[in-house]
């Protein structure tokens, strides 16, 4: 529960400059196109705590996503391709197997748009049956520059939604 809460806080802070210094389980913030970023966080497993990684989705280049357990060993890995669909205002996510080790058996596909969150199950933890999922969410890139209070507003909105379901 503590890890899920810290991941939620990291996602709530995704639009602010303080996000860089937050420690979270396997969180990444991916620069997509100057307008949008893709926040990615893992749920369902304790991972190696490390600063949130900022990466850029280069044209045609897959991103390598590697989740490490609390002991530092690789739990799961995959390659992520992100394709923009300007007409629909969405992004198509292709999660591809990443060679040897724990990875997908086949390509998985998901679409993220607006403020919706998309969950992709990565694996089931052996023994416990607990599902390990990556959660994807779009974040506007200009939010942290246009308004110096943007990060506080995002935190407030996150908690309002968490407790009141708005």
C-alpha cells in the first residue's frame, strides 16, 4: 500500500519540477512531442526505489523499460513504442518482448488519451498471484511552465479525485 501511495504521489507530481527528485518504484516520465508527456508507474510489486527517470521518445526508437525488484534483480523488461494519432488526440502504445528473461510472450497494444489511465498487466507474482501492472497516463508538458502553482493544483486535484471520485 505504501508503494502504491508513493507511485500515486509521483504521478500527481508529474507536471512539476519537483518530480525529478521524487523517489518512486519504477516510474518514468517520457517526453513525447513537446505538448505531452507519458507518465508510467508500476503497481503490485515492490521495486528498487530510484529517482523518476526522464526520457525522450525519439522518432522510431523504442524505449527500454526494465523493472528491478527491491533486491535489484530484473523482474520484467519490455520495449515500448509510442505512436501519436493526431486525428484522435491519442497515443498508441506497443509493448514488445525484450529478448531473454521475464518479458511478454507477444506484442501488447494499448491506447491512452486525455486524462485516462491505462493499465497493462505485466505478470503475476509467483506464489502470491498478485498482478503486476504498468499504469500509463498523459500529462501536459506546459503545465509546469505556464503556472508556477501547477504542481500544487495537480496534487490538490489528485487527492480530490482519490477521496471523492471526481
